[in-house]
C-alpha cells in the first residue's frame, strides 16, 4: 500500500455529512463524510487518520444516488451521485466536524 501525499487527503474527503442520522452515529464513535466517488476504503482510512490524527477501526461506504428533481418550467434534472463513508473510530478518539480543519 502506498502512502498518499497530504494534499491528496484533502481532495479525498469532501466534507462532513451533518444530518440527524449521522449525528446519532457520534454516540457509537462514528463520523460520516462525503468522499470522492473513486475513493477506496484503505484510502479513506489513511486520509482520516492523517488529517485528524485518530485511529480508525472500520470504514463503511455507500453510493448515494442523485434524485430526479423538477425545476422551473417543469424541466427534469438530476442531482449528482455521491459517495458516503461512515468511519468508526478507536476508543477515546473523537472528531468534531463542526470546527473544520
């Protein structure tokens, strides 16, 4: 496994997902991020450990399909597909997603 440069880590993790469901994950020491669609689980783990200086226990990913929406004038459009990563942290590690990097 190759070591990713730090600049690539910032490109890998696009931002936190702040929803009611993802906030409930903090009770179980989990944080949810929006990541690049081509990111792999080992790359996500390495990026989170490098950027936030925590120990990652497990990474779960899922593809979120974009919704079809009706815009002005009744025209159909589609939101982009994106990838969601739920990261389980080790004991005693926390990430405060509200403060930023």
